[in-house]
C-alpha cells in the first residue's frame, strides 16, 4: 500500500453518523467503557426509529452509517435480530451499512448477511484474560475468531476487525496473537488499529495510555501478516491529557509510529501527521467516511486530494 505513496485521511463526521440500537443500554460493564461511548451515538431503540433515521440520512444524501449498540451478558449485541428487517430497509435505500456485530452464531451471521450489511466489524481480543477482566465475559479468542469466520462464510462482503492496542490496562497483551489468528481464518478488507483511551468516569481512567512504540509494534505485525490491505489507525485513540503542546506531541507520536510501521491511513489525522506524510512524499487522499470503508466503495463517498 505505501509503495503507492498514498496516505488516506478519513473524516467520519458528518457523512457517516453513528447510531446505537440500544441507546445507552448495555448489560456489560466493560472497565474501559462502562457504556460511555454509547452516549455519543444517535439513539434508535426501535426498528421504526432506525428506519426513520435511515430515511432522513438518505434525504440528506449521506452515503452510510455505523450501527452499533450495547451487548448482553455474553457479548452479543442487544436485540440485533429484531432490527435486521429495518437494516435491510436502510440497505435498500442505498446506504452503506457498517455494523458492529458483537459475537454471533451461524443463524445470526446469515441474518446479518441477508439484511445487506456491507461491512462487519468487531474488536478481536487475543487474550482470554483480557476478555474476562476487562469485558467481564467468559468468551475466548477462539470465540472471536469463530464469529469472524461465520460472518465471512455467511457472505458479508467486507470484514473489518478492530484490534485494540493496550486494552489490558495500558499493556500489550494478545494483540499480535489476535492478528495471527485472524490471518488463519478470514480475509479482512481492512484492519482498524484502535488504542485504549483512559476515559473519565470509568474504572480504567487512571491506567496508562499506550506508548507510540506499542502502536508501532502492533501495526508492523499487522502489515507483515497482511501486506496488501488497508491498515488504518482508528479515531478511538488517546489524544493526550489536555489541549497543550505535550498533548499534541503525544498524539503526533502515535500517528507517526503507525505511519512508519505501515499504516495506510488514519481517521481524523492531526495537521502534524499530514505535514509529515507530505514531507515523506505521500499524496493525501481525503475520504468522507470511516476508515474501514473498502477501497471499492470510495467512489460512493466524497473524496478529494490535498
């Protein structure tokens, strides 16, 4: 990817809204999140509400949306099955559908595919202790691998796993194993590298944020295993403790580590990394979408070169 000297800069809002089909409800109490991230999504807690939102997005010429939500106590998205007909309605409107699936079985995977979901995403955690301690569920890395395998086998066009760096209280633990397991079971269209962000009000708000070398190590391993696909540093990453020179330097260090390790794009990149990419001979392609947008879909969204 980097041989083409193209750096993809993704601007998510306002083109791709995020919608939660559970509102702020989640049966889990993940120590890094505690449902805080759901607060930033548009609630659509009934299928009719989701259809109305889809109609509104289509009228506004938005190309697509993210559908997410809270999970039940075993890691499955709350009430996803009853929303599948509504999701199919949104697909039929021509919207690009990115779905955070949660853990699935074969029947649900087929239902997701039949609903016309374009992109299936979920975190892949490569350490059972992290799943147990941070998520509070009894799933194993094999369960995550099986979910991605079933989603692909069901015929979902694009599989985009998320690898969370330093989710285990700020330490690397299982990230490279997750990537190695992925390489054996699915052919992802994109891999999103996200990073643990200490979040105020959660049990892990005082845990250490990832270091730049942690990001670089995981991205480099992903690039070695998947030399020909998009690897994107996601918007979910720490920004530093406050708006200051130190915070800007920290943010740039994460982005630069990802770029040097082989990332082909960054969601919501800082001005500093854009300057650095240009200085290294990259052309900047701005894309109004999520970083996991397949390259095949770039013609369906707004893009420009800068």
